[in-house]
């Protein structure tokens, strides 16, 4: 289970506050991803980064921001503009295989906005 | 746009019976189709994957089939066991390395 970590595991914030979720990997993977998981909604892509200092919006990027200053780190900021931020957030990094791209997921952060 | 549909959303099977989960994808350029298993409270993990130049792949009790013409692929679990109870996600990879996931199937193995 090592290699990609997220902190904290649980996070509580008041409505209107920005909050930053941490994601770190020591797998030397180039690409990293952020997903949001809601019951019955599967895994929805928020942002992804294929290389340092570059990132692209996913399907639900509104209200979120990211940075990729180091290969190992891909923090996600949930801003006050995100209308429904309470969810389970998963970070992943990508390993290229002979078949395709395997995603390695972190343990997740459960964010609750009160 | 890019989309992956997954059915059913919930599936209950008797222990020892087989389970089948089906997915369809929208972009004919997709060339890689992984399946992930997420046990309760844990992170998703890759269990099997297939590339578009292959029609079927098997790994012990699990198998995946792919029909490129119809743009659908399926996960088959035989001789189901209690530890197979989990949420299963199919996915398709698109040309820009985005991975689109289905909404998941919650599989219950009944004793």
C-alpha cells in the first residue's frame, strides 16, 4: 500500500473556507490525477498533470485548483467556489505498462464541509 | 463526449455462482480497458486489464472480454467467493491519457 500517500484522512471545514488536500508519491511516476468519489457517481476526474509545471482540467474542475511544482507532489485546493465540496477525494499516479496505464491510488481524504 | 456506461449498479449472486458486469464506451479510439476493485474503506486496485488488440484475457477466476465493434467490454467472475464482495469499476483510456471510469457496480456475494 505504500508509494502514494494522502493527508489528512479526514478533514472538516466550515463553509466558505478554502482547504488544501495533500498528495505525495515516491514512485517516480510522471503523471498524477485527482478524482472525486460520490455514492453512485463513480470516480470523476478533477485535474490531472502529465509533467511538472503542467496540468489539465478534468470533467469537474470548477471550484478546484492544483499545482505541480515537484514531481512527487500534486496538492488539490478546494475553494469556496465549489458548491458541494463534501466528498471522498482520491489521488492517483500513473505507471506505464506494456498494456497501458495503471493507476495507483492513494488512501483518500474524506472532506466534510459543515 | 467521452463516456463509459456500466451496468448493473448493484449485483447480488449466490456464493459459487458467476457474476458478469458490462461496460460500454463512446470513443472508438480508446485502446486500453482496465478494471478496478474497491473493497469497503480501501482504495481502488487494478485487478485485470485488456488492450484493444485482444478479445479476451483470463486470470484465474476473473476474465475480461472486449468487443471493439460494439464498443463494449465485460468482467466475468466465476466461482464467486465472499472476498469478491466489493465495488468494481471499469474504465477506458483515451488518446490524451485521460482515464474515464464507469459509475461502479456494487457486488454482493450471498452465503
